[in-house]
C-alpha cells in the first residue's frame, strides 16, 4: 500500500508525468482528485481555470500522437509531505498551450482512498526559449 512519505509522493509525481505524456486517461483519472482545479497563468497574463474533465481532455489532445519519452524533462524544486498533504514545486517542458512550453507547476496532493491524488495545480506557462 502506498505510504505518506516523500519517496511515495516522488513516485506518484513520476507516474503523473509518465501517464500525462502518454495520455493514459485511465491512470490519470485515479491520480486527479474529483474536485481538482487547474489554473494556468500564461506569460501574457491570461488565466485559464479548468476542472477535471476539461483538464484531462486538454491533456489528451496535447499529447495525442506525441512520443512520451521526448517530454519527460523535469526539475523538482521542492517536494514535501505533512501528514495526508503533499506539495510539489516542479518545472516541466511540455507541449501544452504551445509547441513547447516551459511550465512552473505548484501541485497540491492529498492522501485519500489509500493513494496520493492531485487536488490543485497552479501553473505559470511561457514559451520554452530552447525550443524557439
């Protein structure tokens, strides 16, 4: 059974990246909490807020026909666990919202129903200068 540890949360973040880049909606459905809210602020100040189904549909479209291994770059800046709550601050380079975007993600997790689930993502997106 998964644990409320930083190692278990780190493993869940790896799963989240793997399932996201491969558009594995069945597994993402288990990781994303029913009440998830995703907010993305772009460099031009546009805020997009999505609930679970809208966010999952956007991911499915963004990673359709993509090679998952090409989009696994990440840098974890902070990963903490306090009881049944977890938080990850991570940078990613993925093709969401543009050809390739550099996205800073602040991800809140809750340990519920025996597993880590994402309850909120707050993201800042900008074009990836290396891809330009």
